C-alpha cells in the first residue's frame, strides 16, 4: 500500500469512489483530511460549477484530492482546463476510452491520470497510451458497472499489469480483510464508494442514508438493457419504483432513435442525464421511491452512520489484523 499512498499523496491508499451528488466538497475534503484520497464527481457539472466545487474543496483541505471526469461529457476539454487552472494533482477519467487528445492535455497540465480498465486488453491499451494508474472495478460496484466480478478481474489482471503501474481494485469491497487480499495479489490500493455514503460528513439526505443502512447485498440490483441497439451501461442501485421508470425511459429514447429524432450519441447522453436527475432526487431531495439509490453489493456491510475517520481506521485495522494472522 506504500506505493499507492505515495502515488496519491495520502496516508493510506484508499480512494473514495466518485459518486454524483455525493462526492462533493464536504465528503472529498473529509476523506483527504482523514488520510484517504477524496475524488470530486464532476458528473454532468458545467465547467463553471466544477470550478466552484474545486475551489470549495481547496478551502476545506490542503491535502491532495482528485477530480473524476466522464469521457462522454460534451465539455470535456473545458473541464480538463478547469482542473489544470486549479493545479489538480490527479484526474480520473471514467466512462470509456479517453477521446483523442484528452490524455495529452491532462498530462501536459502536470496532473497524474487514472483511468478505469474493465478488461485486460483495455488496460494494456491504456498503459501504452501513457496513463499513470488504473482502477479495475468489478460488477459488484454501485453506479455504472461492467459484466465481470471484481475477484475475477483481479486474478486476471493484477499478475500481468501490477508491476507496470499502480493498480487500484474496486467493486464490492466493504471490509479490510478484502483490502489485504487484493494488496497481497499486487494491487497498490483500493477504491470504495458505498462504504462512505453513510459517513457523518456526507451531505446525502437522511432518507438516502437510511435506505443504505436497511439494505442487504441482494437489494442492490443491476438495471436491464431492453434494446440492444441502445448500448446502455448497466447501473447497480437499490430496487425501487425508479427501476421501472428507467425501463420506460429506455423505451422512450429507443423510439426517438428509431424515428431519427436523435442520434446515438445524443440518445446515450439523454440516458446519462436521466441518471443524473434520478440520483439527485434520491441523494439531495430524499425521494427514495422515485429517485435512483445507486449502491454496490457491499451495502449490506453499511450498518450505521459514523465519521469518515472511523470508517478508515476500521478498514485499516481489519486489513492489518488479516495480514498479521497470515
């Protein structure tokens, strides 16, 4: 973990996964101040909003933190420039292969670039492109997910790429014993999201947090793609009325695609905007019936609201004890 912590500039190599509406200045700063590594979720923010969020985070911490950008964002170049103007030390690109020029632009700013690699072939391609670190995230995670489990990805990818650059494992991690296991396999650190939603410092609505505390692993289900012509990345969330609403939204967008009213890129963007709105209803407004309660399968291990420093200390103690036993 020393390697991962040195790369991030944190005390422990535990990243807080970027969760839209949740990973804002308060949670990000609290995570970094407690010795972990906070990451702002830019999501659908405009450049002006991201600029304000980074400035707000810097006012709350002088520790390193990162910014997560979505590759399909129409203003990606401007968002990269906002990060550069604030001298953000780490930029995380999520949502597919980085578009032409984005890697060079981020590297030119002096920032370290972290990308998601859901397959070994993609990891190798990203390494050749010059990324500084990778996150391999399994389908147990909350939010947008791939089709392969964390344990399988780790076994397949860590032996091949872990000696080339820092690799952080994510998806379904809720205890320190699992962290210890992935470190032993060659990971430089881990990324957790779901575990930090019920941190005291998280601004999520009390009803949103209560839904996490009540839920079990089997309540966090993946959305279903209803039209193969509309390649929608599945999203894992707690089952509620919103699950059915998304099915209806897909039908609506697919019909618009059929009738030539929208292009494929616009159709996918509409789906992204749907999720941003549905997530906001749940996280900010507390509408846990009609909003999207994005959560990973580790949600069953979230049992109470507690300070982020306590969560990190528990994870570190569990990992240390596991390694000592071995």
